[in-house]
C-alpha cells in the first residue's frame, strides 16, 4: 500500500512519495519488498497514488511486480487502496501479505515466522497506546481491531491472509465500498466489522525489526544523515 501523501513528513514528501524516502540509503518500500522476497513471496502488487509515476522503476527492478493506481487516494481513506485490488484478492489462488509501504524493515527475519493462521503482525506496547491495537479472546482470536488500548499488541502495518480469507476480504471490501461513510474508513475498519467471518490472530514480532516513521524528526532518529 503506497498511495498515501505522507503529509506529516513534509517537506520531504512534497516531491517524493513517502515509501520512496530513503533510510540508510534504501527506499522504505524496498526494505519491505526485499524482506518478502527472502520469505519466498514472488508476486507483488504496489498500489500507488500520490506521485505514483515515481514507483514505475520498481517494475523493472523486480520480477513479477506490477503497479495498480488508486485514483481515489486523495479523497477516500485507505479502504480505496484495498478496493483497487479487491478483484485480485477475490481471484487469488495464494495466501496474501498486505503491507504498508512506508515501513523500514531492518531485519528480514521479521517475515520468518511459520504462518498457518490469518493474522496481523503486532508489537507489544506496555502501558497506554492511542494507536491501533488488537483485543483478543482467551484463545488468541482477535475480537476488535481499533484505536486505543493498554498493554496490548499494536498494529505495525503488516498482515497475512490465507487464501480463503483473502478472497473473502476482497468481497467484503467491495461490499463496503460506496456505503454511507465509506470515504472515511480504513480497510481495517472493514476487518473489524467482519471479525465473525474473518478468523484472525496476532503474530507477535520483535519491535526492533521494523520501524514506523511518520515525521522528519522520527526519520532523523533512525538515520542521522538527515
């Protein structure tokens, strides 16, 4: 998912889409793609929007990578990025990773876990968090995907769906698109609304393996060259 404008990282994102901002010399999106490649993923779809033409080089650099344009990125929340590939999800014959492209993956072993159950990757945050968190039941099944929690796993921008769940997600996104208020929805809101149909757990990660960078100040903390 690479369509957003990344306004919180202005002025860097005034001329460069956030996923192409370099951290230690590598565009953030490439740290994600390379990590997935090392996992054995061999087909990629990049959903571009803001300054989307700048992603074109990726189709030459990586085999089996194509770019899909999200034309609604500037007026509709990120549900529009998953909607742009909903038909791909519905027709997939493989399990699917859904990743935000503006993540800095510093250790490919982030993707090394053996996955056998559809899941969100999550990092444990002790104390209060205003970010997206996961409520789970006693069996580990996710019962809520939403903001604000205490001593809970926080969303880190990566999820993995088994084939059947990926197909269902694509249909659920299509069903939600166009309904009242859909313009403001995150795609994760659709997941949250359908947790009776989507059986998801949390895959715990080592926090140091991945960094979410939202501002220039946070970028400077990770890469002193800025």
